[in-house]
C-alpha cells in the first residue's frame, strides 16, 4: 500500500509533464500551420470551406486536460506494476534481441488493432451518444482535436498496454518510442492538412493512413476506423470507397494552385 501511495503522489507531476509536452507540441503545430503560415499552406488544406471557431478550440483544450489526466493515471499504474515486477519491461537491448528489434512494429500493430475494434464499438448506435460523440463534435479537425475526448475514451484506447506488458517482453525505449509515434500519428490524423506526397498510394506507404484518411472519418462518419494502418479497414470493407480518389483530388488541387502561382 505504501508503494502505491508513493506512486500516486507522482500523479500530479505526471499530469504536469504530460500536459506540458503534449500541450507544447500540439500548440506549436497549431500555431504554425493554422495561424502563422495559414495562407502559404492553404494549398494543403483538406476541407477548404470550413474553419474552426474559438468555441471549438476551448472545448478541445478542456478535453485535452482531461485526456492528459487519464494518460497520467495510466502511466502511474504502469510504473506501479512494473516496479512490483509484474511486467516484462526490460532495459538491456540484448535481453530479448527479437523484441528489441521487432517490438516497435508489434506494438504498433497491437495498438492499431485494439484502436480499430474499440473505435468501431464506440460507433455502435447504442453506445455512440455516451462516449465517442464528444470526439465527433469536431467536424473540421485541427491539432487540438487529437486529444479531445470524453474521459472514458483514452482509458479504453490505451488500457491494452497493461495486460500486454504482462505477457510480452517490451524494451523500455520502444515503449517511449511508441508513445511519441502514437502522439504524432494522432496529430497527423487531425492536422486538417494533407502534406503527404502524391505518390503515397503507389508505394508500400499506402498501408499507412494519411491525414485525409482520418479527416474523412470525421466528415463522413461511418468508415476509416483505423489509426496507424489501413489494414483492418481494407480487410473488413470499412474503408470509404472513394478514399484514394479524395486524396488524389486534394493533391491535384495542390498542383493546380502551385501551377497558377
Ligand atoms: Zn469515430
Ligand atoms: Zn478523430
């Protein structure tokens, strides 16, 4: 019990650190893309006709604080269970070479699979109005939407890491890397701008989602449920049929604007 209390005392510090790092990254990306270079970057914008008002941003910032608190709680639990020796988190690369090398992709795949199914469940008509509706209040997404959730959602989306860490060896730096990638990929999905090149879907990169992919989820709603990869949406037929055409259209519009300048 004492150890638990000691760790719970670390919660406020975890919250402040989480809020500061996430807040600074999201705030800077928003400031540069949506404000400072707004005109110059207009050609990359996905939904040209829509803008974000201060009411939406205020709601998203409030939700971001709640999400950061849930994140700090999960981190506190993770630290507690790993100091108690329940997890298979390790610090020496050579202890499990396979997991040190392949761990990142494995965790990313587990994260994407878990996200896909929880996300689909949250879209169930009987459940939607209780939790996921909060995230979908943002139609024209921006970086602040990336952490704008009802408090139960970040809990449901990230809880998988606890049981997985009990059974799968996880190299500590890989765990850090997955958090950074997760945050940046989530912001990418809510950027509101498509910066990926025109040739994206002609290469192996096509298996990774783009900003357009998740933007369409917000504007069209019942499809494109995956977060990192398109694999589950492709396999289960939940990807919007015109997704690649939409991406192509945005890229053609971008080329036309560049040619006219
Ligand atoms: Zn959704
Ligand atoms: Zn979203």
